[in-house]
C-alpha cells in the first residue's frame, strides 16, 4: 500500500464478492437427492436462534445420527398439494370416507416424506461411514437433500454413496408391497400401502436416471471416473447426459401423458390435465438442467481450488508497535515494499493485524496523530493461518473464523504476512472466470 493507505495495484480496490467461496459440492437433485453442500453459507450469514442453532434450513425436526433434519417451508405447500390430489383419488376409490379422506391424504403425504427421509438417511449413513461430514438433511418442495461437506475420495465410494438412496427406496417399495398382501384390497390401509409402494418406486426409478444431478448421474460419474481415472471427465459426461435428460423430460413427459402411455387415460392437449403435466415437466426439466450446469461449475471449482494458496495470496507485512503513528507505519511499509501492517509487542510477538479498511478511512492529514493500535484487530483464536494451507482446507479454515485479515505464519511461528479475505475472494472469482 502507498502512504495514502490505498493498494498499489489498481485492481486491489475492486471488491468482487462471490456468494461465499464454496467447498466441493454437487448440487441438489430433484426428488430424494443427495447434495454435497456446495455454496455453503458463510458463518457471517447464517441466521441463528437464541441457542445459536442455524434456522435458515427451516424447522428443526431432530438430529438422527447427529445430523440435523430440517423441514423447509416449501414442504407445507407440497404437502397440501399431495393432500388435495390424493384426496381426489380417494373420493373415487373410497367414496364412503367423505371429508375424512383428506385426513387420510394428509397421513399419506407425511408418510411419503418419511420415506424420502429414509432415502436421505441412507445417503447420510453411507457418508458418515466414509468419514464424510454431513451438515444437514432438508425436506423441501421436490423431495429431500443431504448436504455432504466433502467429495468422495474414490469412484467406488462415490458409486455406493449415490446408490444407497434409490436402493432404500426400492426396499421400502418392497416392504409396502408385502404389507399390501396382509390387508384387504380396497380398504384405507390397502390404498395407503399401494400409494406408498408406487411413490417409492417412482422415487427410486427417477433417481436412478443416469444424469446429474440425480443419484444415477453420480453413479454414471463414478463409472466414467473409474474407467478414465479422471473425476472431471466423469462429471462432464454425467452433466451432459443430465442436460439431455432434462430435454427428454420437458418434451417426453407431456407426450407420454397425452397418449396414455403411462397407463393413464389420454388427455387433450388443451385440457387442464395436459397443462398441469406440461408445467410439472418444465419444472423438473429446469431443476435437472440447472443441477447439471451447477455440477460442471463445481467440478471446475474443485480442479482450481488448489490454486488458492495462502502463501501466494499473502501480503508482505511489516511489524510495528502499538503506539506507532499511522503515517510512520505506512512509510515503513512503503520502504519495505510491504502492503500490510502487523502490531507487535515489545518483544516482537504479534498481537493484532491492522485493518486495511480502517486505514483508508483515516484522512491523510490526521495520520500522524493516529496510532495503529486504534485501527487494529486483535488476534483471536483461529486468526493465525498456516502458510501451507491451500484449496479447500484454506477456505474451510477461513469460514471457521470469519475476519477481514489473518496473520499468516510459518510452521516455526515466524510471521509470513497478512492474508486478506478480499484477496482470497478475488482469486476465487478469477479462478472461476478462467476458460476451461
């Protein structure tokens, strides 16, 4: 920085802020999906309740296996929709129920999402078995999502992690089918069990489709990864299959329902049912297409994360004592070719980092009368960063202790310099902007 406190590089004054530099992730899949948590909210932005718990995920329902399960507000919308639609079907099948059919339908909606939760718990248990941390499970409009913090280390683990969800849905479908054999057909239990069997079968089959961001897409990615030895190649292949799948859903689903090929009665193209099917197909296609694109972007990010190194991003710093006037400290920094200031005690131990934004806010004529101690951030736990940190490890470390500047130290404890969060974010944006 020069004596005015402004960065020497003109690009240093541009504060590009990405939506929190994410860790490795695959985006959400539609129904019954697993998602390594991609754009993870930074600690500064997470809403918390009075006990310090995150509330941004919706209503906390419990913590099976230590993983919080949230129900998003959108779940109540789809629960109401399922209750209404299934209630209409019950009116034709069991007309004697009358208005009570909606209570039965509501029970079906809850039971269906309980099945989705089992699907997600299968992913979660597999992830924990592979020592992959799971941040949360969320039940939402189009199913569920397990937010897994890390990427699988091998294609075999990736395949297993993706496959266990649809497998559990198939097992549930078999359990409900077996239950149907134990009850009388045409009764409330029989209809509920049949509906749950069919819905779990649909969840399993849909998620086994071989395109990202579905479970089947992750399985395809694992297979290509195993064959080529390159996870990025697997992601590209599965993502493009996912985009082709999105177009097939957009065009094919309305045609299948129109012709009655799915076992339903043929519908008129201009009818309400046809319009509803087209809208559903468009929503599903958009989710799949967007998820496939996000998978490509996240894969590119994972490839470029190693470029984010604390050692190369760190600004050279000069040590100054707490009572040093700001003008004198800036003069020393300019003479040394440094761009940061570290406050040290009488024996040279670092105690604080001078904030760049605070320097810029001090008019030049007042700088001889302002001590650097008034512009410094005391070093707290976690604000000392190893110069060897890089990539995802670096981003995770910065998330754990949010700050604007960090002291970077060698393994010996010697001061290496100051790392600015703004510099990390700019490097992150530049890495993502580079052409593949």
